[in-house]
């Protein structure tokens, strides 16, 4: 293909809205040349084989059996009725996490299979690891004479944060190792961490709610208080803890130094453990929990929101800059870049597409262009360079096809 691709007709969704888009530095001649060199006709490059998909499906099946084992174990401990009621209550904080993570992941959505894998890891493997390690530690303590006066504090503020965050971090690492091409930075790490943490918290909440139902009997005050604290006031507690690890790994993958990457990941995991320990340990020293929540936990949550918004904007800016390079090389009209790489432009484009019964095609066009920008970023940073170049060629072909479906422009 030549640089004539962007000369195709551009629909009205590129019309200016009056708001100026960011203006990144123009691509260098070297980058433009590289962009041209790797552009192959869409019928030449082929998407990667089904190996990763098959591996993902097998992983999901295996994790489903692990989750089934955990569910049976929990039911054996609290009973079917308590499990069912606890499950209904636990859906509320899970739904809150679900919609929040969907918003965070909206710019460049992660593969659904990877997201399902992450949730099952948190709800199955991470919970199972915590149960196994906890049981072994209890056996050791019992062999030494039984729990002492500091056992509850040790279990809640030391054992649980270390074991649980390590188990969840292992899941993030597995996703990174298996699906590295879908792990581009801190937002991806945050999304996977949030799904793992959400799955873990879901099973943990069922256990807490069900146990409280059994101990409270006819008194509903206890279960309402537990639901208020765990279900409504802190649905993002586990997400905030594990997000530290995920974000750190997202930054680590961008480093060219293995030692620095390991160090960044270790810092993130340490911060996750520290926040978890702070949350659990404070309950032993704070007499006014709600005052502590307002003074400590609310500011932490606000800081977390600021970090998420900042990372989302960084993704948007990176997408704009990479697609501008392709526009400078002739693969897009310059007017298309703010449409594909800004939130306002995307909303305008989807509105236009809906009016022309092409919303699904427009979503594909936006998604493939975003993936192209991330593939380009991997090429520039030298991470998975060969695979990223192959992905680039495939995505360019897909983008040409999507543009043809939107505008009726001839294929090259």
C-alpha cells in the first residue's frame, strides 16, 4: 500500500466541535520512515495463531474447577442458606467494582478472556492459596501450644496482607507472562489487578456475610453493620491494595532494565501489603472506626481516583501522539486523529455512526486504531518488537477494511 490511504473520503464525524485537541510534536523522519517500512498489504500479514486463545480457554477451564472447589469448601463451612444470602449481598460491592473497572478500561479494553481469567484467579486460586497457607500456619501455631494473645492481630495485620497480596500478585504476573502483548502499561496492570481483587473480595465477602448470619441468629444488626462496612463503605478496599501491584508492574514492563523492573514491582507489592495491613491493623487500635474512615480511608480513596484519572489521560495522550505519527506518514487524515484519540472525538464519531447505522463498525475502527497506537508504542520502546511489528501490519489492514466499511472508500 502507498500513502494514498488517507486520501479516501472522510465522513462528517471529523467536523470540529470548537474544542482544540492536544498538539503533540510531529513525528521525526526516522519514525515516519519506520512506519512506512512495516506497512504491508492487508492480505499479506496474518493474525497470530490460535495458540494464545486455546491456552486462555484451558486456563479459564482450570480456574473454574479451582473456584468450584473453593465454593464447595465455603458451603461446607457456612451452609447453603448462608452461602446463598451472603452471595446475594456480595453481588452489591462486586457490581460497584464491575462498573468502575469497566469505565477505567473503556479507552483500550483488555481481552474478555484475560479479564475472566483475572476474576477467576482472584476468586479461586488466590482464595485457595490464602486458605492453604492459613491452615498450615494454624497447624504450626497449634503445635507450639496454641494461639497466644497477639494471634488475631498477627493473622489480620501481618499474615493476611502478605499471603493475600502475594497470591493476587502472582495472578497479575501470570497474565503478564502469558498475554504480554495485552499488557502495555499501568492502566492495564490496574485493570487486571482490579478484576483479581474483585474476585477475591467477592468470595471473602460471601464468607464474612454468611458467617455473620450464622453467628447473629435473629439479630440483624450485626449483618447490616458488616454489609455497611464491607459492602457499601469499602467495596474498593481490595482493589486499592492490589492496584498498587498492578500499576507497578505496568510501569515495570516499560523499563529496559530487568533489575529496575523487579525493583519497581517489589515496591508496588510492598505498598499493597502495607495498605492492606493498615486497613486491617487499624481496627485493633481505632475506637471510632467511622472517624478513622473519614480521616484516613476517604483521602486515600480520593488520591486513588486522581491517580486513575491521570493514568487514563496519559493513555489518551499517548494514543494521540502515536496516531499523529501514522497521520504524518499518510495512514490517516490529520482530522481523523482527534476523532480517534480524544474522548470527545470518539463520542462525536459514535453519534455520527449511530445515525448511519454503523455504530458497531465505528467501534471496531476506534478499537483497532487504539491497538495500533499501543503496538507502535511497543515498537518504539523495543518491547516485543518483532511481535509488535507483526501486530502493526495486521492492524493496518484491519483499519483499511474498517474505513472502507464506514466510508465506502476503495481498498488499495
